[in-house]
C-alpha cells in the first residue's frame, strides 16, 4: 500500500526547476554568492507580494526573530508577550537579542489555537502597573496558517505603548482584516524552513517592515553590523540569506498564492471528518478573520490515546501524521525552571499538548488520498 505523505517538497521542485536551474547555473558562473542581486530581487518581490515596504533576507526564522528584536535597540528591561503553545524559537531568538534582559510572558491560546487576547490584556494590565518603566514587546504567532486577532492586538499595543513583532513563520499569505499578516506590527519575522508554505531548500528567513529605521538596523545587524565593507557601526552577526536559497524562494513565490488556495481547498475536505473521538479546528467567523493558509491542519484527539491514533494511521494505514508541539515551552528543560517566565492561563496549552495530531496537508494532495484519510479517521475507535 502506497504511503500518503505528510508533505511533498519534490513536487514543488518539479514545478520551479525549469526556471530555477538557469538562475542557479548563472549564479555558479558569475559567483555573486553573498548578498548578490538575486537576494535583492527576492526581497523586493516578497515585500511587494506581502504588502510591505521593506523585506530583509536572513539565514533562518530564529535569526529573523533575533535580528528583528535587536533592531528595536531596547535600553530597558523588556517584557515579551507571546503564545504559550508556539515553537521554542519564538522566545529563543528574542531572548538572545536581549542578552536575557527580559521577562517572557507566555499567553494561553484561544479556541482557534491563537493568542488569547483577553489573557494578553490581563498580562499587560498587571505588568504595566508592577513595572511601569519597562519596555513591552508583543510577539503574536500566527499558528497553523491562521491569523491572530491583530485588530485587538494592535489596539492593545497602542493602549500600553508596546512594540509588536509578528511571528509569521507558519502563515505566509494568511490574511487578517483584508491584509496579509506581517503588515500590522512594527516588524515581522518569517521562517522559510523547507516545510513551510514558502520553503527554501535549507534554512532561510525573512524580516518585513514599513519602518525605514528598523529595516536599516536589520540590514546592518545581519551583515556583521555593516552596510559598507569594513565599516562596522554596530555589533552584528553573520545572518545573511544565501543567494541560492533566494533564487529558490523567488521562484516558489510565483506559485505561493495558488499553493495556499490548494491548501484551503483540501482543508475543506477535512470538515467531513465525523468521529466523536476527534475534533477538527473550529472555523473562525469573526469579521477580521479572512483567509487561512493551513500550514498545519491540527486534529484534537478527545477520546483514546494520541499514540494509539498515530500508530493506527501510520503503521496500520500508511498515512503519515505529525505533532506540533509535544512539549510546551514552559515544560521544556530550557525554561521549566526559569525565573523570567510567567504563564498567563496555560490551561488550553497544557491540556492540548498531549492531544494534537497534525494531518497531511499540502498543495499536491488529491481527492482519493483525502477521502481515504477521512474514511480511516472516521473508522478509528
């Protein structure tokens, strides 16, 4: 029995290779390997596609978060507010940028697995009273290809004089209130890890902003603190986007809107799942919630064991599934004993970390595979 794959990166290459290969050969022949013209071309194209003024290519998504945080040049202790159920990079990157001079506030998720804005307001209320002279940075993570409530988050940011860094690593092209994510905050970070909706052939990341000061700072920081050779105005690092990856990403970008539309199409099929032991994600009908891009389709196991379900899917039915994320940040060895971590709520995050399973979803699925997956899930007991 042929395995139904969790993702299909080979098909992406088959679509772009006729255009990508000549550009890669030209790169090898002309050798502009570091911050060559293909990097700028891709940066310009992504900024235009996403609705930003500036895009800065960097080496990976964690670096994007780190550089974006460093660009603010915070001089005070910083309170970071982010999703409790996100990937650890969301806190690792900014914490490194601040040399640990921060308090991390982990905000529980709502019924759509996004940042609970009521818990965020509670955290901001308390922290502003107890630490009135500190700085505040909200990092909403648009998880699974679904936008956070950026309308409310930006209102809270204005009320509490907080900066906003969007983590869009799972949501290239997701929309909120008619705009792409990554266009609301002061600055935004994207991962282009291979499995993302816009993925490279290795590590890559992006930063977007409309602020010329922030974009200038990011360009300095990513290149040893320099925009002119041997002139180092600040202490930066080697965080540059590789030109080869820029070529691949630029060619994939031409297809990304269609690929995201395909993900939405296949996600509709999963609404046919009908088993009392599992729950599909709720559809957010809020006026601000526009297009999702379904980087991940999470299934909540409400009856039975997640391990049993995964064995049933993979070992008995040859359907690849995944987990995002089995250990929440507060329970990891890196942060479980940290004095600078505060959890706001946490009930949903703690309860669901052992119950979520990610189903296969990518642009190159077909009706037969989707119907088989649904049939298999519906029969699980």
